[in-house]
C-alpha cells in the first residue's frame, strides 16, 4: 500500500473469491420484469416483450410484464399513485429487467422514459436497481437502428444495472409479427432468443452476489468518515 498514498487502508478490501463464489446459491426461479414502450393496441414493443417472456419462461424464469396504461408523467402526482406503486414494487421484486421500446424520432418513446423515470435510485434506504441485470430491445418502423438500445444502455449504467452485452433491434417491426401478435420465424426472432438466454444466464450467475459486485471503495470511505465523525462527537460530549 506504500505506492498508494491516497488509498485509505481501512476502506480498501482485497478481492475475496469466497464472496464471488458463495457455497449457498438461490435455487428459486429468477424473476424478470419486462417493460414496453407503447400504448397502442398493436404495440410491437409489447409483442416483442411478450415473445421475450415466453422464451424466459421456457428457461424456468418467472416473468411479469408491467402494463404502463394509466401511469402518470413523472412529478405529476405523488409516488403513492397506484400505477407508480405497482411499478416500484415490481422493480423491488425482480432480479433483472427487460426494456423494450419503439424508436420514436431516433430515440426511445416517452412511455418508456416515463416508466424509467419513476424508478428511483434509492427507495427506503435500498437501491432497487443496483446490481440487477438488464436486457435492452427496440423495434423500428423502418430500417434497423440502434439509437434506442444505445440510449437504454446509458440509462441502465446510470441506474447501476448490469446490462448484458447482447441486445435486440427489430427492423420493419410491422412485418415481423402476425395478426395475433406472434413473432414470425426470422433472424430477429433468433436474436431475441439469444438475448433472453444470455439474460437468464447472467441473472442466475450474479443475483446471489449483486450487492458485493457493486460495493464501492468510495462509499466505504464515506462510511468510515461518517463513523469516525460520530465516534469523535460522542467522545467530545
């Protein structure tokens, strides 16, 4: 540590394999929350999310698709609004998420952003998204684009979600789903299957250790400083 004069030794922790590979693992089904970004009756982002949920179910994952109908705009009401409370409860419940948005004007939809904006970084002293997994998908009205998934990745990183490497972008979505909203066989469908397989694996791999994975040196420094100040204050009284 002599080469690191700026490091506070009491807050510096060596990598502990026992914490990364615990002997006891959760054997219950992983829980995945799926959000979609359109209120239309034929919502292709919803159709994509529903196909993703079916694939996840086949992998033994428990899923829940949140319905954004009736969700108010951020700050238009208090957080005890039923739709807001439902969303926040589901975010707390899940081990990971899928965000599926249409591309609108080269960006994610307002419906998608509204849902994400209602998810707090901290809730009752708990960070509901921190260390959980995330898969991002988009549907396009025209040629394939990656604007929306790129934006969703930025938000996922900001919320300290473990966003998996793979992603899905469905071009000309109106031609990829049948009249019943089921996705036709195609490389786009195969990619969604790839993404859900990867999400299921990453979720099982990380959910038991997510708190340890996102534990940070800087926060331990702040915690030690607060503890020291409190101890010194009690001594002075």
